[in-house]
C-alpha cells in the first residue's frame, strides 16, 4: 500500500512515518503547508516532499493525517472524495458536524477509515479489555479516570494552536485529552456514554488569548454505570499520565497506557474482591511481533498501521473506525454543551 503522510510535525516523524514504514507500507510522500518541514522529513526517511496536496493524493492509495484539528475535515474529505483511504489522527474533528461530514464522505466513497486512538494499540489497554470481557472483574459497577498533563502548566508560556477554539475546538483539554480517555472507556468496558455533566475552566490567560478549556471535570452515565473523569493540560507536579480504574462486582482493574517512554512503560493491575492490586503479567499474544522496548507512540501506531492496511486489503472497516472517532466526538460535544448550560446533556 502506498501511504501519503499529511503533516510534518514531530508526531508525524515520531509515530506515523516509522510505523507505516515498518508495517510494510510504501511511503509515497509527505505534504505540509510548510514545504521546508516536509522536505526535511522526506530527507530523513528517504521519501519525497509534495508542495500541493492534490499531487500527493495522485501518488498514494491512502493518507495518514497528522495536522491541527481544524484541518482534519477539509483534508480528510478531500482525500476520501479522491478515492483514498483515510487514517485520521484523533480527535476526528473539532465538532460533531465536522466528524459526521467525514464519515458521510467515507460512506459515499466506499473507502476505509480509521481514527488513530493511541491506546487502541496499547498492551495494557488490550489486556484490560480481554480481562473485562472474560469476566475477571464481574459486572462493571463504576469508573474513575483522568488524563493529566502539564504541557501548558507555565502561565508565561506561549499559546499553541491547541488552545484556540478556532483551531483546536471549543473543548480544549476536554477534547484533546478527553478523546483518548473516552475512547479508552468504550474500548475496555464495552459501555456507551449516555449522559454527561461537565464543568470546565480557562485557568491561565495569556497575551495571545486562550479560547478553549485548560481543564475539565466530567461526570458521566453509561447506562446504569457512573463515571467520573478529570482532564487537564495545566496539571503540574508529575509526568503526563492517562489512567482508568474500573471497579466491578468480582474485582477491579487499574490501567495506565504507555506514555513518554517505551512500549513497556504501561501499568496494569488486577484486584480480587476483597483484595489489593497485583501486577498483571504480559500476555505475549498481544505483542504481534512488536518489541516492548520500542518507543511509546511508535509501539502503538505500528499496530494501528497494520490494522489499517489489513482492513484495506480485506475491504473491511478496522477497529478503531471513523465511527469510533465520531462517538468520542459526541461525548466531547455533549461535555462542552454541559459546561455552557450547566446541566446534564444526552450523548
């Protein structure tokens, strides 16, 4: 499969490019709105840089999009309308309407689409999903989770595109970090969000105004199960961490996917009721030829790239699909609406 890389930022070079290369794809080329960045990345990976998006589309079978959120819908829809398969970084879009437009374009074109949630290829997440499915913790009772990072924890720091509603969406941290956490909940438990009640704040204003949320707290109903989730990009004092705890009738699970380290930097613990957490040993069946010493990001993305290419070859929608991305967007949009209206909102 010939894959075109869209975007030439650090994540494209850290995860997308090496993952697709090592999964067996041919890197057709790289397109960026900043041609010099595309050229630098192309030289690093022995590929070609394209100055025009349509020229990249003409040279590939599918695209992997690693760009700012406000470009996801226009770039993704253009690729689908050109008959290309779509590997889209999360969140799927800025809004539910944009995400729905991407999904409708995929359906109209008959092309394959994947939303690249990093945790979908994480060892802890996949093992936790199996433990829940096989009944190790019994019936899920309630959930607690958080995704905390300090990348905007300096009040005197710059205002990145992620902190602007027009480029990063109205949700801010609730969208950027919540997309990961909300999808992780769905993946591991199989439960669906039905209602949310959220509060969110801009804690540090800057000369270049921040226009979306620095932090949010989300109460959720997933059918008869309750959840409480915390999301922050201004959370200092510790390393960035994504954690989900699932309390069940027979036991409990606590997992943290690998972040900022190696593929082995995850944690996964299981407790019997009553009892204390014990580390869960590695299930080698989920490695699929990967090395746990490989870098985080690449470790998960090489599995996602493999799934995407396999889905294209078999003409079947992959997991996670564009639909999975749209469902996460529904939760995000409902949380933003709840913040604005100070009430429970249906998902």
